[in-house]
C-alpha cells in the first residue's frame, strides 16, 4: 500500500560539497533531504539547501521543478540569458538545459526531479 509522503517528517540530511571540476566560483556546500524516490528511480523529491557559489549545470538527462523557500539564485543558459529566482518563486528547468547555477544568497528549495528511462 502506498502512503502519502509528508515533508514535515524529519529525516537525516546528506551533506556534500560541489565537485571541484564543476565549480566556477566558491566552494558550495549542499544539504539534501530526499523525501521520496519512486520504485523506477525516475522521480525523486525533497528539500535542498546550498551555500553561495557558482557551478556548471547539465540537465541533458532530467527535468526539475523548483520552489525557492529562501535565498536567491541565478540560472544562466548557454546563450547568456539569466533568470533570477528568490523566496516564493517556482520554475522548471527542462531537460536539455545547459548553463550555470549561481547561489547569490544561501538557498533552500523544494525540488522534484524527473529522469525519463
């Protein structure tokens, strides 16, 4: 039987730093509370937090819905078009996006990632 996943349920975070080969500025530290992953491993969701920094982003194999809870980020595509998001903003990064993520102020977001087979 499937049950509802309540994000208020306390789970332990995993912590990591952004791989050096992707970093363009700073040394971003990430915390991840992955609340759900389906049995096919094609969809996962949870809460993500990250300190300031900038890195290369490649969404060639996935799409992501984001809702910013706090902080401020800028996503810039390969053509140089920048999109800024802050607390209360929601957006989708479609499969095929290549560019950069930059955290201007420590960010916390809800996410849903979908990876087609």
